[in-house]
């Protein structure tokens, strides 16, 4: 389940447990060895990130440099950048993001 590596800021993750299971998000902060804060820029904005146990996440081996750069420069990242990273790299295998009705 867990890849054994620790999550990094800007890394794309797939949520395995909870009501958002199957969706992708971006790690925006690492709390400690067990918890991270994630946001997707859409339902979960940068200003109200979700604290998740990393055992409930699948780490995708991709780190968005735009998000890392933005967080390093200004300490925050726009929701648009989060949505873009999730859309571009977090397209879930098997479950399409367009499945749920608007």
C-alpha cells in the first residue's frame, strides 16, 4: 500500500481511504512521519487543506515543480496551480474524473 518512501511537498498522491477515495491531490505540507496536508485546488482549497494519514494515500512518483517553486517563493500556491497539477498528473487509472455528475 505505502511505497515506503516519505511524501514530499508538491508530490501528487491518490487518496485510498475516506470520502475522497480514488481522487488525486497534492501534498502541500508534511506534518510528521505519519501525516501530511493535501489539497486539490477544487473541493479542497489551499486555505483549508485536509490532514491525511500517509497510510491512506498512494504516493505517485511525480513532484510538481511549479507547486514546489511557488511554495518556496511565497509560502503558498494558487488553487489554479493545484488543479492544473492534479489534472495533468493525477488522472486516476480506471476511474475518470468526469464520472461524477456536475
